[in-house]
C-alpha cells in the first residue's frame, strides 16, 4: 500500500499595527490517498496546534474535537493549520517542518499499518538436534 498527501502551503507576510512584519504559514491538506485526511494535531483543552500527526496519532485520536472530548482524549486531528510568527527564520522552519513531517508520514503510515497492524498465528515446534 502507498500513501499520497496533497498539501497546499501558502506563506505570506503583513505588517501588524506597530508596523512590524508578521510571517504567516497556512497549511491545508487538500487530498490524501491511503491515509486519512486529518493530519494536524490540536490540543483539546486549548484548541491550539500541537504537531503534525504521527502514525500513532492517526490510530489514536479522532478527527473532531467533539469526538475527542466525548472519548476523554487530550488531542484531536484536523486538515489545516495556520501559524503566525514575528521572525522569518521561525516561519521558514515551521513551513519546512510541516512539509518534511508529511513526507515522512506518507512513507511511515503505510509501512507501519501494513507491516504491524493485523493479526497472525505463529506455531513453534521443538526441533531435534
């Protein structure tokens, strides 16, 4: 099995009320194949961005806050995250981090779910020497 993730990343800037630059990274997962669409993790308590999902997160956390609250979980997944930074380097690092984590996840998710998830029966027999 393979996984495909389509990310629309828009990076922009504007000046705040004090004339200082604000750097914005908007990330929307527009499509996916072989992997769920909601790949961005948020904290239930604050609804704040936490991180790009791991395979564990996909298998553990629901894709709505309401479902996470009902299940007593601390996190939930969504399809988009927008973050603002007052430092260009931090904004660039975040944008690169999102892309690299999604690339890793597109490789890790199928490998983990194909190779690990499921059940098998093993029979071991004593051998004579």
